[in-house]
C-alpha cells in the first residue's frame, strides 16, 4: 500500500491536522486500521491520534480517496469525533442498553 498526500491543512480550532490522501493498493481495499498504521508509520506517531474519517474506492482503479484527521492527542480525538467513527476505530466501547 502506498499513501499519496494531496491535501494537508492544520485546523487549530479543533487541534487537528486534516489530510486528503489517495491510497494505492495491489489487491483489496485496505481497512481503516491498515491505513491508520501506514499514516502512523509515515508521520512517526501513535495510531490512537489518527482517525480515518472517510474512505471511498475510486471506480476502475486500485485506489481509494481518504479523509484523515490527526489530532494532537487521543483525548481531542475522543472529544471532537462522532461516536460511531470512534467505535469503528476501537476508541469508544459499545454501551449495551438493558430494559
């Protein structure tokens, strides 16, 4: 898997870096976890700070477009990201309702 950055901006209001990237792959579309690991390796940081907000495959190509948030800390990620996105990344535990 190869990661090409096509956009990079700092959002100081939300304490995060917002990256637009193209993920180039050989066989199947990589999982969010695999993309997080690649970004963590590329930027030399822990993956708990990285959220893959959106990832969509490009038709007819072995590429996917990804929108990635890199927070200054995992606490900011938990504070600002939507709950279903946090669950997808394993940063928020599912609460079972009884009744």
